[in-house]
C-alpha cells in the first residue's frame, strides 16, 4: 500500500512542479510564487490518489489522468488558502508552515486561491483524457465545489456558528464541505477511465462515506493530537465554539461512527469493483490516521 501511495504522490508532486513557473523579473513572478507556495507545500495528495486509483481499477490510463488529478489538487489547495483567511477560520499555520496570507498578505492569498480554482478546471480540460471524459470530470468537480457543494457547506457551517446543531445538520454541512470533494475525486477517476455509470455511482458513494469518516476523525484529532503531528493549531474548534462531532457525540461514539462508515465504504467498493486491496487499505489508514 505504501509503495503505491508514494508512487501516486510522487507523480502528482512532480507534475505540479511544472505549473506557474515564471522567469525571475517577470512582473507576475510574485503572484506565481504565492500559488506555488501552497500548491507545493507537501500535502498527502489523497484526492489525486483516489482519482488515479479509481481510474486504474476501471481500466483507464493513469498517465492520461494525471493532469486531472493535478487539477483536483489545485482546487483543494484553493479551498485551504481561503479557509485559512482572516474572514474565515483565521489560521496562521497549515501543514507546519505559515499560511498563505501570513506570508503574502490577505489580498494576494485571496487572488492565489481564485487563480487555483480557475486553473483547476483549465488543467482538467487541457488534459490528455478523451474529450467526453474531460467534460465529465469538469462537471463532477463543478458540482462538488459550487453552490450545493463545498462552498455551500462552508456557508452552512458559518450559518451554524453560535448554534447547537443536530447530527443530521452537521452531516449536511460536512457532506458538502468535506465529503463532496472526496466523492468527486473517486467519481472523476471512474469517469476518466470511461467507466460505467454503475462504477461512477459506486465510486462516488465510497468517497462520500470515507469523506464523512474523514471529517469525524479530523474532529477527533483536533482534540487528541498535537500541533507537531497535525502541522496546524489544535483545539481551535473547541476554542471557537464550533459544532463538531466530538462536541456532539463524544469520543466513543465518534470512534464507532468512523468504523461503521469505513466498513460501509468497503462493502460498496467490493460489490462493484475488483482489485480493491489498495483502496481498502487506504480507507482503513485514513480512519486510523494521526495527522
């Protein structure tokens, strides 16, 4: 499992190095530097990995889908830059480094996120995938991050501040805010390979389930982990009075929920796909992650 995860991450990281490279002295070089600062900051590349692996097990070419995976990582990076802004979560640390706005200022950080969002779709649409696959991947990503996706989830999250939410309300937020992009990553992999509608639907469902488990585990780590392990401040959710699964359910119920969601995701995977060992191992490792 570790070898394939490392291979995918290396492929994505090396390709991302090719983007936004400008000669010294170019008036846009400072802007490009801000984009590259966050884009190349050493993320796990889980979303890109999911896309590439679902493409592989659906019979597609990983090399042809690489730019789609890179576009997905650009989109994810945009979301992190904007989440960290003073008007949002106001975080100073991300992946063990100062956040983009701390280094480049709020205006440049906002523009860096804006550009990465647009370039994500451009990168997918200029990829080596067949035309129909490119369009489907772009459509899936747009659905995942737009009004009723990640951005909508962020809005609902802000709307819920200062209120005590139910589990169903918290699920509705996190299915959009976190789960939608993971779900899209899996479905995009199937689409990139020209997989069947059934494969795409099952891939999306797998992503939704591990996305919710991922968020619950994230809430747990905000209480249980350390700043060194996470690479960002801990306890911020509690200090800011945010609605989290830990605050709502407690540690034992959160632990059970992560296990239940992961088991359901594995069942969906095994029902529709073969050669699932890597994805099963990845799902289990995400459920038990320490950072």
